[in-house]
C-alpha cells in the first residue's frame, strides 16, 4: 500500500467524523418548544429556534468534509495514474 492511499483512507475517515460533527452541531442548533394556548379551547403551537452559531458550525464541518473527500479522491486517482505506476516500478527496480 502506498503512502498516498494510506493518507486517502485516513482522509475518508476524517470526512466521516466531520459529517458526524455536522449532524451533532445541527441537532444542537435546533430547539423546538411547545406552547399551550392562553385561551381555553384553542390549539397551542410549536416554535423552533435556530441557533446561528451551531448552524454555522454545521456548514463549516460539512464544507471541510467535502474538501477532504475531494483531496482523498485526488490522491487515489493520482496513485493509480500511469505516471505514478511507472514511478513506483522505477522505485522498486522495475519489479512489482
């Protein structure tokens, strides 16, 4: 296994962790509360409060996760390119 593929695997795992962090931030950023009606016989209502800091954390985490996935994909493609295969063969004396 080449170093490029090892780093790409670590980046994919980091991207999954960043997605989990984004979901966690999103869940913390939403607070739903039920309010009873002050008048008897009328329905109550639900209110949802969005916390801007947590929602921003979600978008930052998911943006970084996307960039990490793009870099990992670049490393995998570069690791399989003909130039990389030729370099690997030269590095090991032409025997693979």
